C-alpha cells in the first residue's frame, strides 16, 4: 500500500539523516 | 503468478536509476517493490539505505520533495 511505502521511505531517510 | 526475484535491488541498479534522473526515496521503492524483488519490507529498507549511504548521491528539492541524483 502507499502508506507502507511512505513508512519505508521515512525509515530510509531517517537512517540516511543519522548518517549525515 | 507472482514473480519474485525478477528484479534485484543492487547498488548497480540504483546507480543506473539515479544517473538517469533525480528520484525520491519513494520513486526508488516503486522500482524495487517487494513483490518484484522477493525481499521483505524490512530487508528492502535496510538494503536500500546501505546502498544510498555508499553511493552518497547529491540531493535536490523538486516540488517540495527531496530527490537523489548522481552525475555520470
């Protein structure tokens, strides 16, 4: 579902922002 | 019939997409849907995050959304 994709995208971006 | 494993979530595949045009994280997730790769959602998140860390693409905001892209 699109909400699952939203959650997945948010999780990835959170991990990348921690990295930076 | 489902065809999991048709598409592989690899660094090379992500690099190819991001070299072609800027994409959001959601755009990339659409290219590597779990039903196409056979990975779980959690695996997809972990693998894609690792790949993006390695590629370290440039970022720009288009239509209020952050896009990743790579120069050739």
